[in-house]
């Protein structure tokens, strides 16, 4: 019994390292394919054991409940391009979003909701970048919903501005101007 309890503590201690220890990668061009996106956006869970309370009339019983703990944030960062100082999608961006739409509408992801996060590099100032990143996230949501028939109720646009730079060494790097799609929850719980 002590072995299982110790293992559970070790597993729970490793969860934060598993979730945040990996460097995020931005998918570009040919890397944006349906199977890669489905895999990246499908939450992984690890079963854990939880000791259940015993009924009062059975003081020596031992009962465990298996619960599931997420071990990674299901997310994919994409280099979605826009016209300069604009939320208008480029033809290349639309091509990538067609693949995103197929992945989001796949059987494996059909029961999930997603956060569409717009990011910006620090040029232009904090207030402008927050507004622009929100408009870009909304532009992606609109394209996915209106042009690619992804149910809008499954999508939430979030502007992050310049608050989460991926490349802090080179602040104006293209990967700081990205869209990140995160699985936020299951529709059916």
C-alpha cells in the first residue's frame, strides 16, 4: 500500500514538469497537417489512484477510486500570417486554417471547445498589440466558423498581445506573431 501511495506522490510531482517542461514549437507550412493538429489538440490524461472513504460499519475496508489527471496542455501554435498592422488573413493563412478546420471537425476533436489565442511581437505598443491580437484571434474564429463550418460555440477568441513572447531573445521574430489553439474543455462532461 505504501508503494502505491509513494508512486502516486511521485506521479503528481512530475505532472507540472511534464506539462510545462517542453519548449513550444510553432507549426509552419507543411508541418500543419490534420494528423499533427489532432494529436497536438487531444488532451492526454494519466490515471491516478485516490483512496475512498470506507463506510462506518466497515472500518478496515480499503477502496480506491481511479481518477484522471491531465499531463499536458493540449495546444498547437501556428504561424498564421496577416497583412501588416491588420487582422486580414493572407491566402497562405487561409490555406493553413482549412487544415485546422478539418482537424477541429474530426471525430477525435468533435467534443471539445478551443481557445484561439492571438499573439503579437512588441512593436506598436502594448495597447495596440492587445487590440490587434484580439482582432486577429476573432478573424481566425470568423474564418473557421463562417467559411469552414466549425461550430462557433466551440471557439473562443482571446487576444494575448505581447504578453507571451515565444522568442524573448529576438522579440520581433515571426514566432511571436502567432496563433495558438488550446483545447479548453470537453463539451460533454
